[in-house]
């Protein structure tokens, strides 16, 4: 199955699942319609990378096409929706995928209805509940995917571990931002648990477990998936500073305003002069950082060699993933698809 077809079928599976849930919510109250609208908007976008890696983990382990694996893989998009909604609340992000973030949608609803009380607090609370609903529905979609109970039993352990790891990674990310002193090593630890495992390695493992993979196949998927996941997040770090808002769906330099202690920032601080480090530390995390301020920090990142060092790391991790993929005990079809996904994950603009 091609990547575009996987994306299409995952989208259809998600739409079908939410449409089946819709009447039950609206029976409770028509006031839940804005909750569903916010979810529809969020699920309408996205690259569907996690379902794609899950599907090819399944095929790498000998699984065959069928609606069951598509639905099980698509459930990862609901998990991702939960993570994004909660992440945007924690980061006070205004946009997601080129649209208002969920908490800003609910905040706008509060204003439009002229309700009493704190609109921002309502927006944050409603978004947290939407994220919780997505988390619950991710399990339900997985369990009702149509795959046999024995397959789902094998997959649950991976699914549970993935959810635990991403929440731990999110906490560590928040902690490093609060401490304000991340090193390359601690930033890479956040990358591994918040993104690399969650985006690529565990979805591969989930698909492989559902198909009953041999231990050597699972190990080979780690050899490919973990370094590729790190390269993927490092590319995301670069896009968070240099990405085109028209492509990324987020304002230019948003990671700088949010004060994210990324590997890119840590590499820059390692190489910065005292004056450069002081300027970066002073402006990093300023929510009012304007375009000239973003340009100033971009210049520091470039002149110190932080950007070049990050690009070197991306290339190194990508090459490691490609080498490990070449010797993986999987089908040629799965190897070709995963090689294509590796390029898409690290050369993207969004």
C-alpha cells in the first residue's frame, strides 16, 4: 500500500469512528457540538506518520492488508490529537496546523457567547477535557479495530508503554524549560522519549507486535526507528526556528517564544561566546518576541555553528537508520517503504 493510500484510508477510518461516536455525545447535549467541531478541525490535518509506521511495522513482520490494521493504526492519530491539545495548553500556543489551537477555539467561544468568568480558563479547561476524550477514544478505536483478541493482546503492552513514555518525555521537556539549563545530553533524552520512540519506534513495534513479529524483527525495527525518530525531532527543532509559517502552520520562531530547550538551543549555547549566550538566554522564552528578535536569535544560532551542528546530527542519525534498515530481516517491500518514509521524515518542511 502506498503512503498516500495509507493516509487516505487512515483518514476515512478516523472519520468513520468519530461519526459513530457523534450521536452519543449529541444525545447527552447539543452543547457538546463545539467539542466535536474542534476535534474535526484537528483530525482534518496531519501527516499520519504514526499510522504509516505502524502499518509498515505490521507488514515488516508478515502482516497482510486489511481494514483491521488500518483502524488499529489510525487510533494512534487520536493519541496524537490528545498529545497536541495538551501540549498547546502547556505551551500557550495560539495555532496548530494553521488554525487556532483547541484552547483558543474554546476561549473564542466564551467571548462570542459573552459568558461571565475567565475565557482563558474556560478555554484551557475545555481543551484538557478534549484531550482526555481523545486519549480514551484512542483505546476504544484500537479495541474495536476488528483485529483478533490475541493480536490486540500482544499490541496492548506496546501501546501502554508508548503512552507512558510520551507523558514522561513531555514532563521532562517541561522540566528542562523550567530549569533553563538543558545540555545536549538532557535535550536528547527529551527527544528520545517525547518524540523519537513515540513517533517512529513504538508505532513500528505496535504494528510488528500485532503481526506476531520475531524478536530479531523487533530489534531491527528499533535499529532503524530510534535513530530516525531522533533525526525527525531534530528536523522539527530546526523548523521551529526557521520554518515557513505557511508550511508549518505555526508562527515563525514559535519555539523561541515558548523557550523550548531543544538540542538546537543546547548546541548553540555550547558554542556561544559569553555575550551570545547572554543574549540568547535573555530573549529565549519571551512571549512578546517580535520578528527582529527572532532574527537576532537566528543569527546567533547560525554564527555559533549551532545550526550546522544540528544538521550534522540529523545526517548522522539518518545514515545510522538507513544502514540498519539495509540489514533488517524484513521484506523488500517493507524496506523500500521505510526507506521512503525516512526521507520524508527528515527532509520535510512541515
